[in-house]
């Protein structure tokens, strides 16, 4: 693809994406289910400013007793938002910029993949279909699922990397970089989408193993498939390894119970075709207050795109519809497709059907057979992949006219008008409200209202406050009363100079979590806990008490693994030499690989 055409189409995609983020330019903010985004950015910024990296612990959430949120909650979006905060933007503005980047990134990454599969105009159509998917609007304006929104944006980039490595020997470096960046981006953006994406990769890998020698043309490239997995897992190890190793010291298992039990949230098939738009939540049965529809336009255009692409490639392979019906050459077509690289179209169909089935109650036996899926909570999260595969097929409507620029322009224009015109109404919040800086910097607001929204990673043994007056408004209390002459409060370090004339107990008002250490007069001390909160006994006199947050052995190993993987990735990319591109197969262009 010529560079000027690439830039033109990419510019078109970005411009057409602007209506989806216009509400972010409005004064104030809007309500969403996970209404903690601004405070998370603000807390991340404070922790970075305190010199904590990677950030794992914040001092004000957890009802003021501290909270290991970024040890378990995928941190990449908040890192991006906090950079803008540190550069001088307000936390609210930084959050909006962070969201806007994630929204537009989805369109850009899908354009890269779509253009590779269908050509530049097909890429534009797939990109706009993905950008204007109703579920994309649900992620932001209903659920406020910013982590999932970012993962949604990284999925096409990861797949683009895999496709390049399997089909374009001249761009191995780019394929490796995009594949690793996309997959690691998914892991660092949203735990659950990463789990489901890994499940999809496992299915693809299993198919590759079963196919054996019949998949000769791509079997040689499996080393790159494995390389992407190793580098992506390695680079993101600083997050996922401690999250898995240390989850048992938290109450996170509670998220799979009660109202979050996946058995309550299966969809009915007709809900994927159409379901009422709303700003409430998911409920058992049909009592849902939010929409799970794929979108009628998306369904119809997806079916059209698949049909056009399917019959087009039959002609390319020399198999006409009549020949298939009379001579029963379906198996020949599938076999030739697999050998020529067209296995991608069958994978896409199969994974789309699998994703749809996984949202329905008929898949209960699969969910119960794989216990880790209980953490997914809501089967309709598979909509991320349903919209991904449907959007890919929508771009296929351009295949038969790839050499006819006038028709391509007309097809693209009509498709984009339908996709944007019908779906743009969903990219609006329920309402706007004023959100002053004093609110998201107010201690009570953060320590009570915001902490109640997200407290699933609280350490075991700590019982959260049930009343506002039970939150920790100050980091140190002492009984009996004594003089706290000075104190230093940071997210990863707290220090107090205390003078007492009687034996006393210093209450640190920080919940204990592995990694916290205490020194009294420069001597390390193992603290006691009361309701999970660290307490420190003091004898009469003046004492310097210091609490500091350190890395546990598993975190140290994880950090080193990420650093090593990053260095190894760039070392590998530098060593890769360009290989002459293999001869085009069956007369197809290099971008027509589906």
C-alpha cells in the first residue's frame, strides 16, 4: 500500500471517529457504572510522583487505609492518564484524554488489520464498523469499563501482528512488534479480556497442531507465534505474575459470587439481534437495563461481507458454485484454503460462532468445565470478540471490486453512512454533571464514595467500614494520646516522630499487605495487626517510626522478567533480517489473505 494512500485512509478513519468522542469535550463529566476513573488517574499520578514504579499501592482508596489496586487491576490506561496529569493537566482532563486515546486507537488498529486483509477501502469499512459498534458505546457511556475499552482497541493490533508474521515475510519485524505490543496491551489493560483472548489463541494453536502437515505454508511460522506469546507474557509479567501469585491474600474471589455469578448473565439469542438501549446494569433473565445488541446494520453487512468474500475466493481457487454443488468439492476448497492461507476465513467463522455460543446458556457446560472462567462474571463480555469478527467480515464487501476505484468509493461511502448514521446516537452519555477539582481531591469523596465502588482487592482480614465516620482521615493515631511531632505521608512511605511519656500503641491506619515493612528507630519491626491494620507498640520516649512499601520476591522476579523481555524483544527485532517475500499464491494481492 502506497504511503500517501495509507495516510489518506488513516486520516479518514480518525476524522470519522471524532463523533464517538465529542462528549469528552463537554464541560464536566458523565455518570457510568465504574465511576472511579478520575480518582484512579489521580491516585496513580500521586504514586508515580512519590517514586513508586511499577505502581502497586495507593494510599487513599481502600477507605483511607490504602489499597493494592494496581497490583491486580490492569494499570496501562491509568499510566497513560497519569502522564497527562503529571504534565500539568487536571486529573479530569487527563482522564478524558486517556479515554479519547483508547477510543480512537480501536479505529486505527482495526484499520491496519482490515487493510491487510481486504485492502485500504475494506480497512476503512472494517474500522468504522468496529468503532461504531453499539457495544463500544456501552463500554464507555454505560459501563465506564475503560480497561476493557483499551483491550478492545488492542485486539486488532495483536491479530494484525499475527497475520503479518504468517503472511508477509518482508515485514517480520513489524509483525513481531505489533503482535507483542497488542497482546501485552490487552494483558495490561484488562485481565478478563486477556483471559478470553488467550483462550482464543489456545483454540487456534490446537487447530494448528491437529492440522499437522496439511498446514505446511504456515507451520514454518509457528516459531513467531510462540515468540509473540513469550515476549508479551514476559513484558507484562510485572503485572500478571504478582496478580496471580498474591490474589489469595485478598478477597477477590468474592467477585465470582452473588450477583456476579455468570449463571445469572447469559443472553438470549434475540438480544444479540436487538435489545433496548439503557444505562442500568446486567440482571438475571431478561430484566437487563443495558443493551447487548450486535447491531442490525452490523449483522446484515457482516453477512453480506462474508458472502461476497466467500464466493469471490471460490472463483480465485477455480471452484465455481456449480462445481461445488455438482462435484461436492467442499473438502477440496477447505483443504486448498488451508494450504493457501485462507484458513483465516474459517478460523474467523469458527471463533465468531464460538463467541456467540459462549454468551448463551447452552454453553454452561463449557463454563463449568473451565473454573477460571468464573472470573469473567458476565458471558456477554464475549461481545468484544463478536464485534471484532463481525467487523472483519464487513470489510469483505469490497473484495469483488478491489480494482474498481469508483465502485470502491461508492461501497465505502454507503457502508460508512449506514454505520455512522444509525449508530452515532449511542455514543452519548445519559447526562452531564459538573465535576469540580475539589471533589476528586476531597479526602471523604475518595475514601468513602469512591472506595465503595471498587474494593474487591482488599486484603483478607480487613473488614471495610460500614459508616462514613469509620474511614481513616489521618494516617496515624496513637493510644493513649501522645505527641506526633512530625510526619511524612507518601503512597509508599510513611514516617512519624512520636513522643510519649507512657507505653503507647501507634495505629498506622494502613492495612497490612505483603511488602509493607516497619522500622522503629532504624530497627526493623514486625507489626501486629488489628482488623488488618498495622499497629506498633512504643515504650516511653521519642521514636522515629517509618513504614515503607517494598517488592516481595515474586514482584522482584516479575519486574526483572519484564525488563529482560523488553531488552530481548528489541534485540530480536534488530537481528531480524528482511527475507524476500514469497511468491504470491493463486494470483492474490499481498493484502488479500483471508
